[in-house]
C-alpha cells in the first residue's frame, strides 16, 4: 500500500465513478482501475461496490477513507513545508461572507496585494456553515464567517462586530406596519440556507409574530438590496452595507433588538494546518487592519467582542486587541 494508491482510492470515493476520477486525476480509466485493484489485492478486501451507475464504498472503504484523505493532506503539507522559504509566494484560498467580500475585504486585499504581489488570491463566498465545513476539509486556508464558532479543530480571530438592521422599501414606515399587514412586508429575502443572517431574520420574524411569509433566496448582496428597493420584500443585513442605499432613499432602515442585532464576524482557520509565508503575511495584514463598528466609533468594535477562539480548551486572543 502506497500513497499513490491511497490517493487514487480517495479520488474515486469522492468522484463516485472510475471515469470521473480519471478525469480529475488527468489519467486514463484503466490506470485508475489498476491502482484500485492493486490496493484491494494488498488489503485482501473489496473497497467499492461496483455497478453500472458507478461505485460506492464498502464498509471497509468507509473506514479507510479518512486515513487516505489525511495522508494526502500530510503529503501536501510536507510539500508546502519543503518549498516555503519564508518569501510569500504561491496562492492563498480565503472564504468570506458575501457582505464581508463586498464591503470590508477589498481594502485588506489591497494592502496585502501591494505587500505580496507574487501571491495569487482565491476568494470564495458563501454562508457561514458552508465556509466552516470547507475550512475543516482544508479546501480553504481560512474564512470570514459569523461567530461565535465552536469547534475543537478551529481557531477564530475576532474581526468586527456588526449591527444588523431590517432593510425595507421606503414605503414601509415601521416594523409595526409589517406586523399589521403581511402584504406590505412582502417576501423574506435572504441568502441560501446556512446563512447566519437568515437565522437572525427567522428569530426576528418569530419575535414579531410574522409567520408564513413567502421566502426568496438571492445569491448576491447587490441583488438583495435591489429587490428590497423594488418593494419585493425585506432583508436583515449589516447596517454598514445598506447605509448608502438608505442615505439615497432607496431603502428604509429599521433597528432590531440588541440580542438579534449584534453579530460578530470572525476569521477561522484550522489549528493543525501549516501556515505558509503567504498566509502568515495575510494574517499580519488582518491583525494590523483597524476596524470600527457600524457607528464608526474610535473604540474598535473588536474591543467589545467576547473571546471567540474556542475548542481544545484553548483561550481566545485577547478581545481588547485590535485585529
């Protein structure tokens, strides 16, 4: 049993067929089949159930897969350690909430790109639950998500504390109007399932007794604000990202109760991942970036956060330290 065979096995398990695995590995199907057969012969057990639809893991295959995946991760980490000479190069893969990517992340990336021109940057957006899972699977080096995050394999760094507000069309003068007339409220506009803002929206609706409202999922922040301005419905979003539309009269902004309104954004990464020079410089830029809350106060919003580095009994970085 060797790392190449285990890598091919993991690729087939993920792809669900020999053919798709061969395409991902940039090789021919016969080579993939040969590697899998060789591994099964060495172990003396079948790793896949085979059918015309593809392959599925046997019980033994299910048990072996986490080890094969971890070995592949260790080999990649070994390559990074060997190639890392302390000079930021290569690529970093960062996940971010749509609101973070649109509003707060560009200045940070501008600073980082000026300092590390040789580093490629991949930014993926998505809801908190998806981004956390991708960090855990090592598909992302880190991600900006809504906190707190509690997981033994993750550490979290406080970034900013947002104030969530309800954004409606200008014709909605108050939340009381929405409560009196559900048609005036329109649709609940949100990102897809797994979004922390969506969870807060549902808590707000339950509190106000607004039940049974139709929903609408929108994939972009601009699309969401545009739909609110057009009177399609309402959305719960950070004040900072709807302030301009509110000032322009495109939307009306309504405050939320503090227990629903205040939400932290944190940067999560795996505790056991090797930090390359490129990622280390990104973290340095993040630590040096001054952030403020939605009111723009000089006492950095991070200073009001509770510790959010959780898991494994380790304490968070001091919440009074700007990051």
